[in-house]
C-alpha cells in the first residue's frame, strides 16, 4: 500500500462548521484579556500612578507655585503622574501578546482563528480601546484631584483653558499608542522580559540620553524618539522645551508605532506559533 499525504487547508469550508467572524475574534480576545489578573492590576496601577502621583505632586507643590517664586507653570503639573502611568501601558501591551506565547495558548488561538491578521487586529482593538478609556479617565481623575489643590491657593486651571482637554484626551491616545508599540515588539521577540526591556529602555533611557549627543542632529534624533515625540500631547505645558509640538510630535509617534506594527504583522504571518 502506498501512503499518501493530504495537505489540509485551514481556510477550507467544512460542512456544518461556521468560520469565526471578526466579531467572534474580538469577543474571544476581550474574554482572554479580562480573564487574567494582570489586566486588572495594570489598570489599577495606571490609576494609582497617573491620578495619585498627579494629586500628590500638585498638592505638595501648590503653595510653592502660588508664591510667585516658581519657574514652572501650574498647568505643567496637571498630568504629571502620566509620566509614570505609561509604564503600565507598556506592561499591558507586552503581556497581551507574550503571555500567550509563554503559556502556548497562541496555538489554540490560531487553531480557532487561522486568519492571523484578524487575530492581530482584534488584539489591537481590545488593547487600544481599554488603554484609551483607562488613560483618559486616569488623566481626568488626576486633573480634578490636582486642580483642587491649585484652586485652594487661587491658581486653579479651568477645564476649558488652552491645552487642558487636549492633554487629558491626549493622555488616553498616548497610552493606547504605547500599548500598541509594546505589543508589536512583543510579537517580534515573543518574550515578556525582552520586550519590556526593549520598550522601557527606548522610551525612558535612550530617549533621554540621545539629547546628550553633540550638534543639531543629536537634538533632532532626540525629538524623534518615540517617547519624546508622543508624550508632549499629554502635557498642558511641557517641561522640556526641546521636544516637538504636541500634535506634530504625536503624528511622528503614530507613524513610528505603525511602522513597527507592520513589521510585527509580517513576522507574525510568516513564523510558526
């Protein structure tokens, strides 16, 4: 008897079996995303760091800011805690991908939904929606808590003041973008510690050190680093005069995230799970 090998097409139509649609894929990713404790703890940490530190720093600085001796605008402190809350967005973005590779669940995911583009799109949708909502809510909570201290000293910043709403909603956009960047790097390296190290170093370490490079080219490289380009949209008044303006900088950041995501998508399609 001569043995034959049958190649199975994962996209074939099997009678009585319905191919999962995109809504089914999104629902599955949503369930997986919220069924692990790391998601809840990351969101809680975002609120504690983002809103809590904003309130703490604004409260301890309000008297100094009102004294007239301060060399910073009170508005610069209204989203201060979001500088640290971005760590949680990076962690959550990394884990949404690498945790499945660590447990082997990615094989079950791709067996249920062979269309890898749909899986990646569903993960991105769930992740960015969560981070945008959580990031925006955290920024608003920090604003109201911190501005209460400023109001008590007669230097409160109204919600409709220039740059306030842009910074509050921009905080949500930046958190979502950071999460996508971390998820893309996670797809490329498929290891939690490695992905976290790369993104955290890129945003916090390399982004700061490049400003030490000599000449105008060093300054421009610094402006274009992801963290430096994207973060000004979260600040009512920036502490760093060397960075780009909020929306041009965020456009650069978005392009960089999109480029890394495309590379990750290509690698995701070509490599075995």
